[in-house]
């Protein structure tokens, strides 16, 4: 979905993320800009991802850094299952448990 919204894609150059040499790419969209650092070499693993929300006041950024990436090991079907018992949110200065969570 993000690539489909891209109006401009630029190869910024090279950078280092957690000691790994990476290609740094930038993408512009109508509502979101994002940057991606992909490891150079035989394992082109994404190492860093920065999303900038252009429609939100202050243009907040969200950053994801990937330090380990295991390939060749299948994930179990429940590895990505939503577990409501771990859902909390911050409201008026304190952490609260999501209503209905076990």
C-alpha cells in the first residue's frame, strides 16, 4: 500500500544502522513520508524504517529498528495471533487495562 501512494522515490545514499552497511531510500506520499534502510550484501534485510505522518500536527515520526532477522525458520500460525490479555493503554496519567481483556 505504501509504494502505491508514493509520488517520489529517492536513493539517498549509504548509511550504517547498528553496524550494518545499508542503502538509504526515501519515499514521499500524499499523507505519509517514509524512509527505509536496507542492508547491502547477500542478505538485503530492512534494518530501519521511519514513518512521518504529514497530516498530523507536528508531523510525528515513528521509528522501527530491526536488529535480528531469522530466515529459514517458519513461524507458527499463532506467532502473530492477537492476545487481548496484554492490551493496556495510557489515559489521564495512568495505565489502564483494556475492558474485556483477560
